[in-house]
């Protein structure tokens, strides 16, 4: 039985330390409006301050807690202001791994960091624009049923559902989804047209019906971390759940670039053996293929 994850976005505001410092400065100067990150860009929020409390966008917190976060937070830390007045740094250990929502600047979708490794491509782009590019490459349109392998913060699924698709997205690590629930840019994961399946992608694909998807985006961690998601057996199972003619974009990145390695050649060979036709290999980025 496939497990469906009930995604529940946290209610509150996600802010960086710089924004918190600006909020405190604005409150002390008597300003009544401040610009903050609200997900998919920035926006204006009403600001009130009295009796050591700061009310911002319907959330009321102790000014002292905000000041502590501003002092202790690094440039890339993200803090979440809850409806109950808590100021929570979006970072935690789960077992031996450290999960962190990493800010990339005001109005920019954050990335996910796991034990110091960023889970998004940010070379010459940002996570939100990069996800849009992947969805555009497979040509997602209204009414399509799309498979998104490796949900992460849900940016790929968000772009697909925004284009009118129905999305099934697969994530192995529940801690990743817990981080996403704090991220305002991830809130479309709660859209009724998105289903999050919790489990190992190899096992999940084995349980899905044959030929049920019109397109897919496969955005795995690096080969070193998740080599099984670059293997022939995975590609065979992926091919089985795609209809004939369905397009898939497989992000590869360019690990080993400075050692002269090129994993795309092996990926393309295995995808062909699994029943795909390679339409385009984007050097250092990924492979666009079609189910045949």
C-alpha cells in the first residue's frame, strides 16, 4: 500500500535575520508597513509595535525573541514566526543528518541543505527558476498527469500544477517534507492536484500502474548519494509507468567535472537500454528523453 503524505503548510512568516533586524528598526521608528518575503516574491505587511510585542502580518511575537534571532542568525538562516508567537530557526538534526532551509536572498526561493550539501542547482540561476526550466523542457500542459521523482521542497511539482497538471510526487525522506512545511514557496504542495507519495522511488514505481503518466521530471541527489536512481533497473521501472511518447527530464548536474568525468554518457546508455530515446543532452545539466 502506497503511503500518502498529508502536507500541511505551517501558518506564519518565514524571514531571514536581515529582515528581522529591519522589522525591529521599523517598529522602533514607528513605521506601520514593512516589506517581507511572503513566498513567490516579496510583499508588504502591516506592522504594529507596543508593550514589547511586534505584530506583523497577523503574527504577534516578543520583540526580544526577534532581537535574539537577528543577533544569532547567519546570513543564510531562515526563521519562522509561528501563530503562537514562537521564533523558530528552520534547521534541525534528524538522526546523524542536519537539515536546513537556506535563504538565498530576499524574494528568492530558498534551497534545502542536508549536512552541508545543497539540494538545488543555483549556478547562474535560483531553485525556483531552475524548476520552471525543467517543467518547460518536458512541455507540461493542462490536463497532463506528471510524475515528479524526488519532491524536495516541491518546486517542480509547484510549477507543474500551476500549468494545470495533476502531479504525483515521490519523496523518500520525511524530514525533507517537514522542512518544506515551513517554506512559503512550497505551499502549492498542499494543492488538491498534488499527491505526495512517501517512500523509496524504486519501490514506489513498482507499485504504480503501467503507462499512467504523460511526463516526468527526475531530479535525484548526486550519483554519490543516490546511485540507485541512476541505474538501469530504475530507468526500466520509470519507463513502465510512462505512456508511449511521454517526455522525461533527468537532471544530472556535472559531478566530477574537474576530474574529467562525464556521467551523462552512462545515463544516456542505460536510458536507451530501458526503452527511452534521448532527445537532447544538455552538457553539465541533464538529459531530455522520450518513452518509446
